[in-house]
């Protein structure tokens, strides 16, 4: 982390020129898919050469980076959002009363070492991937700001109409904080004074809070801390067209103040055509690392959806070959469109547009593939909520596990399967006659659902030798399938 140094508002204005001093080392924070913190730490060590520290609260890691290597951080495949740490407090002693605590947060804003983090923010803005401004919150009614829901702009105004105009509002930030917690963001409410000066820096404060022993809400913390930041720097609060996003992360007695380095989560990097259950690319990367793809491996995703897993694999582990299939025409079309999107993007950058992916429409339980022909199977199985049903899973899971065992290489094959229907999956696995052996489980948060990523190894057991894996075949189903051409578009 950068050495602590106070700064005046003039010193830290983002509009000023970055310092020409020698390279410094700062602490970078990153949100990652919950459960894959150690995977992200391994990638950081491999690609940047530094040790990462996992946060007390799940879903965040911290690591040191020299400013001349800052651009490399944006190339990491396992991180969702990035921020530069301004200051960390490992054991913050909150006051007993809410009023005293909020007053202390206000006073904290002017005591933090902002200079170097703001210079890092300005350096970062020269090469980060820019996106359009975020849309303002809708006026949809939700629960009041009790930290079990999210407060809209309109509700925040009603709550504060007898006080100072609000500068905070709670929004959903699930991608940044996978675990249970709450988020509050600075409101665009401003004093009605002179015509806005375009040179004035615009900002917002986002508060992510977890823990049930706080006397204050996320909304209140963001409002009061954001007001103090506004007064200290003379910045202008703006919810959507902000230049700087200040982060106030509170987890029990830990406080981390940071400045965001990403405008949009990096997990959206590959997908242009989304489906109802599209996986984050960062989660796909974590699943792929579990199975350690090798050169010339045949990797199968029999329920590919939008193709998020094979696309991530083809880009990060291109020495393997990927087969993406689904029984839904719309899903297969989305996969083809996403592959074409990546191919066009590669062509525009002057690199070869080819991707080692083939796409097929098929019956999951009767794959048109030879027995023992696949090295790795990796897929997102239906949870029985948005797709399919829990009742159907009791028939589907045993059938697909049998078919996966048939096409997977005995003795060396692996499967990485994601599901939230853990009871049904465990029961189906126990009926496989020893064809699969569970080696490892990673518990993850997927859209607020507690799910498991199961790493299985295909045993040397011969398929068809036990009563559990002998079943009637529809005959020609294994030799027929609709092939979709995914050559360069």
C-alpha cells in the first residue's frame, strides 16, 4: 500500500496532471466470484508475481502492484471489479451511537491519504476499457433502507426531506459483492446554486456493508461520508455521469476505502447475447482452472447455454478443443452469435479470428459422440429454478451423468459440474455404480444462490457393466445431431 500522506483538495483533484515521480507500489483490491478467492490469488501470482491476501469477508482479495504494471491488472481473468486502496482499517472501533459513528465517518474523509490513489486513478483512466455512463435507478418500490433491500432515489428523498438533501442511495451491486451485504450509492442531489461548471469533478460514493452489529445503514454511511468527501474536495455529486467512484467497504469491524478502477465488471468481457442463466466469465474461468486443461484435450460443455464456458476456455486455454452443445435452439443460436462476436473482435485487432470451438444441437442424454472420446466435461447444470424444475432434475441428473460417463475417458477423464440442486446431484452421483469419484467441491454464490462446483474424476470402471448405467438407447440419437457452423463470420 502507498505510504500514508495527507493531501489538500488542490493536490488531489483528478483534473490535475499525474505526478512524474518514480514508480510507486499501491494496494489493489479486487472483487472475485465467491468461493474462487484462492483461484484468483493463484492467477495473480502466476501472471503478476505477487502474493494476494484474501479478505476476511468472502469475495475480495488485495495485492500490491507497481504503478508501471497497472495495465496488467486489467488482463486478469478471475477478477470482476478493481479498485485502488486509499486506506484500510482492520479493527475499526465504531462508536456506540449512530450519530457519533456517522460524525466520525465524516471526519475521516479529510484525514485519508488521497494523493497517490488519485494519481493511480488518473493513470488508470488512460488505458481502462471505457463504457457508457450507468443508468440511474428506477423508481420501483422496494423495502426501505433497512439493509435487507435497496433504497431508490425517490424513497431516500422522502426519508431525508426534513434534513439536509441526501447524497446517498442504495442500489443493487451483486456483481461487486457476491455475499450477503448491502450497497448504498451517492445521490445526484445537489445545491441549487450557479450553472454547473464542466470542469468540476463529478463523483459518487458507494457503500458495501456486511455485518449485523452496525448501528447505521449503508445508506446513512454513504450519505454522510459522501457529503464530507464533497465538502473536502469541492466535487459535485452525480449518480450516473461521475468521474470518480469512491468505495466505502465495511465488513464487521473492517473498513476499506478505495477508488474504483473499473466502470463495468470485467466478467462481461465475452458475451454479447445473454440468456436467462448466463454465467459470469470470471466464474467460468475458475471452473476451467479446476480441471487444468492440457494441450489437445477435448473439452465438452453439453449444456452450453450462451457458450460462456467454452468461449472463456478457447480464449484462455486455446491449445484445447471445445465442443458446445444444447438441446435448445435459442441457446445454440446465442452461442453461435457470441462466437461470431469474439471472432469479429479478434479480426478487428489484426489477430487470427479462429476459435477452437464447434457448436451442435443435441439431446443431452444421447450425445452423438463416441464412447471414451472426451477428456473434460464442464457445464452449468439446470438448478431447477429459472431453467427446468427440481422435479425434472430427479430424472435428468442420473441420465446426463450416465451419458457423461460414457463419453468421458475412463481413468483420466474429469468433470466440473455446477449446480445448486445439491441433494438431487448427490443422489444421482451415488447411483452411478462407481463410474464417477468426487474429488473436490467449491462452494460459490451464483446470483444469491448457494451452489457447488463439483470436481469429479472418471474412474477406470467400464461403462455398461453395472445395472445403474445400462439403459435403453433411442438408437440413432447417438449418431445424429444438428451441426452449427462457427467458422469466422
